[in-house]
């Protein structure tokens, strides 16, 4: 399951739980695109409840939509990733170093208040 929720003028909240197949990935990418249309200088709160690698078809679909997703990423300046999986938090912060203009910081899932405070700074 992947949920995208618009929170205020410049924030998206996303929740991931379980494994994504290509159909769910397509829906998720459509929701991200739709919800972020008029966002500028935005923030993302990404809650990874339960992580499983997406199916191969879902990964291929994500890469096929990479040009439009890169345009969407430029609308955001910060992303807080909440997870209890150490390697996933490290990978998220590394990804932030590779994307110009986007700062990614990881938090444990029980640190919602801290993540929201950081996003608001």
C-alpha cells in the first residue's frame, strides 16, 4: 500500500506498507504527480511502515517515468524519511546527497514530532 496525502500548501505525506507491484506503483506515481502540481519549495514526510522491495515490473515502471519524477523532485527542498530500518535510513540520506537542492534526513518511526519540526524549519 502506498498513500499520498496533501498536507497544507507545500507538504506531502506519504506512507508505504508492503510490496508494490506495477499497478500500485503507477497509481502512486500518478498521485504524487497530481498532489504536487502547485507545490513550490515543499516538504515531504515519508513514513515507511513496512518495507519490501517492489516487483521488477514496478521498478521498470518507475524508471520509465523518471523524467517527470525528476521535475517533481525539484519542487521539494526537504524530505523526512521515517523508518526503523537502519540501512533504509542511511540509503535515504545518501540519496539526498545525490539530488541537488533536496535535503533528506531520516528519523525513527516514533520521532514524528522531531521530523515535523525539522521540516518546518
